């Protein structure tokens, strides 16, 4: 076992209470406009239980990673978006202890000419496309400080250059998470950056939320950044849902930590 894996297992084995932001709230490459230099308001949100629709919102996908097998990962929302492992060059995922259940750990950061690549992917489905509707998505994340890179993707649907997109990622060596939206006809990349890093070896609950014309990022239940987005911005594509990276190909923006309780809610 590598020293990174050992550190991850030790950190993950600490029984932490589930952070408030791990629950779904009531109510995403470089570029775009954002509030750099502005200090975001620290606004707490009132969460609800994942899996329970609030108003017109519906939990579309949720992954707890508590099953014994990591080859096929069921969608706990009941919508059937089953994940399968897509890997290359020896890439793999493995379970680690998180609270009373398990999380999924991805390969550590690699600077070799050929690196392990792996992502968890579900086939494309129309109900994962929000169009112009509100959308919220998030995950619980553990990223050690030495495992940051130019970009690591946590959960996404679509690609910024070839289709529309919604995405949660971790940007740069500082380890700051961000949320991305890209319109299906006018592909400008819009990013809401977090003012704080999460690359500290501790579990953090992250979530992105588009509510009307605002895209916000929350870290542990607190707003850490937001931008304005146009009301006409629409995300609709035929791409798969991907967790932990774009896929198993080169330059896949591999995530290098552990993930748990990944969810998507639309409406």
C-alpha cells in the first residue's frame, strides 16, 4: 500500500458526523467570468434529506458507494443510472472507510508519461439534462494537500468544447473547488470559484447550485462563491454522467482523492 493510500485510509477511517452540506439543498475548463477579488458572502443553507423532492425538484441520481463490489455501482435514487468502471493503464478505484459506510478512492496524482486513468460512468439519459431548469449537484470529498493538480473533475455531464456541460471540479494546485455551466448553443464557460481550498486531507461536503440566474458553490453548507448566469443558459447533451474524471483517456482531469455520496437534483 502506498503512503498516500495509507494516509487516505487513516483519514477516512475517522468517524465524522455527516456534514449539513452533504444533504441536498431546498431549492462545473478554464475561462468564464467570476467574482475574483470579491469576498463572497458566507450564507448558510437549510438542507433537506437527499432523495426527497422539494417542490418541483427531484433527486435524479445518488451514489453512496456502500456496496461491496466496485465493478458496478447502483444508483440509490431509484432512477437506474448505474455506474460502471471505465479504466486504462492500470487505473482502478477501491473502497475506503468513511463514517459507518464506505467511500471510493481514485488513483493518486501521477506525473509520468503514461498514468493510470479511471472514471465511473453512467450511460447518457435525458433526465440528467436540466435544460434551463434549476440544478443542484454535489459530493463529499477528501483530497490530501499533496494531491492537487491543474484540474480534477468530481462529477460532470458533458464537455465544455464539444457539448454543453454541468460540472463540479477542483481547480489548480491550491485545491479550490468550482462549479461550471456551459450552454448548448453558446458555449461560453461560466465558472463559480470557491474562495477556500478543500485540499487539507479532511472530508468536505461540496455542492453546486443553479437557482434562476445565479450559480453558487457551497463548501460545508456555506456559500463560498457565486456568479450570474443568463436565464436562457441550457445544458442538454448526449454525453454520459462521469464521476472522478472525464473518462479513461489521456488528459481526463483525473480526481486524486476519495469521493462519497455523489448526487444530482434537478428542478
